[in-house]
């Protein structure tokens, strides 16, 4: 046909360029719809849309066209602040293993990352049954969070006098308002030892047989 060999390769290259442009448009559409997707999740979404492509190719194109999401991590305050002037109580559960419900309650605070921020979760767990008896969620790390969890636990369980309440030494648990509720309920107040990173209230219970 007297057609130069280069003509054939030229058409193939042009076809590849058009396919790449279409792929970029698809990636852009996915990134607009799901702005927090990284290249791996974009690759999976392309597969759902019947476009099979290697994740390395997706990464390359997203990098070239500035489509990689930049995750901005929110600053998370430490949940335990033991630098306060409130009374500290001794650890009462070192050598005690609960033999029934409502003998030992352990309390702790953690945080849960959500789409654009995070929230704090306060939990109270029965050491024997390992069942959560009270909890509260808030965007603020203060005593109202722990008081809400404690109030829920007392209302749901109505524990007998002498139940040990054991959290860490954080100000949320040592605050006067919180301790007053414990005293009114005739709890025995216990707190974690100082300076032991493994003396986590919930973790300590999970290590017991």
C-alpha cells in the first residue's frame, strides 16, 4: 500500500493520547465526587465504572494533573491531663479480680476521627461482664462528657454501695463535680498509678483472666 511504517505508529500514539485524556477526565470526575479519595480508591472506583487500569498509572496521572488529595490532620488533644490540683485516689484494683457484675467499673476516654474532624468518646465498662454500661460522645473534652457517661451508667445499672470506679488520673475524673457524684452513689474511688503507660483502665481489665 506504499504507506510508511511510521504512519501506523503515529495513529497508535494518537489513540493512546485520546485514551489517556478520557481517563484523566474520569479521574477528575471521581475526585470531584469523592474529594478525599487517594489513588488506590480512585482505581477501585474506576474498576466499578468498568475502566480497568493499573493503580500505578492512576497515581502517575493524578500526580501530573495535581489531583492527589492532601490530607490535613486535625490536632488531637491528649485525652489525659493529670496536671491538676484535685485529689488523687490510690489504685484499688491491682490485686482484685471481679467475680460478678457491678463490682468494678473502669472508665476511659478516647477519640474518634470523623470526616472533617474528630469527637471524644467517654466509656464506662463493667470489669466482670466487659459490657459498656455508660457512654457519651462530645466535641469537647471536659467534665460534662464524663459526667454524662457516668449518669447513664448509674441510671442503667443502679450499682450497690461499694462498687469500685476506676479511671485514669485525668482532670475530667478528678474534678469535684465528678467525684461528688461518685461519693453520693457510695462508690469506692480508684485511679491508675502514675507514670505507667500500660496502666490503661480498659486495657488493664482486658489483661486479666
